[in-house]
C-alpha cells in the first residue's frame, strides 16, 4: 500500500475515533476541509508540518500518529 494511502487511512481512523468531521479537523488544524479530504483519500502528499498540525488537532503526538502497525512494513529497494 502506498504511504499516502496509509497516512490518509490513519488520519481518517483517528478522526473518527475522536468523533470529528473533516470540517472539525480542518478548523482545528487550521487547514482547508478539501485538503483534509484529499489527504484522507491518498491523493495528496502531506508535509511533516501539516502532519504535526493534524496530529495536534486530533490530540495525539506525531510519535503516537505513526505508532500504528500499518507503518511497520519495510519496502524492498
């Protein structure tokens, strides 16, 4: 699975666990709702700065954000 898709699914899962809409998350992270939608669908690259904003808005640290089994997979070079 592509990293953009993994990030999007993780954001969506955390957002849903926090009972937030995309609009709520966008407002809390000071980002646009359409940006959140495109990130969740894996259509957009996300900067580390925006990952930090999103994590903070979701009430988790960046470390907690990436502390998920879906990011453990090693990619062959």
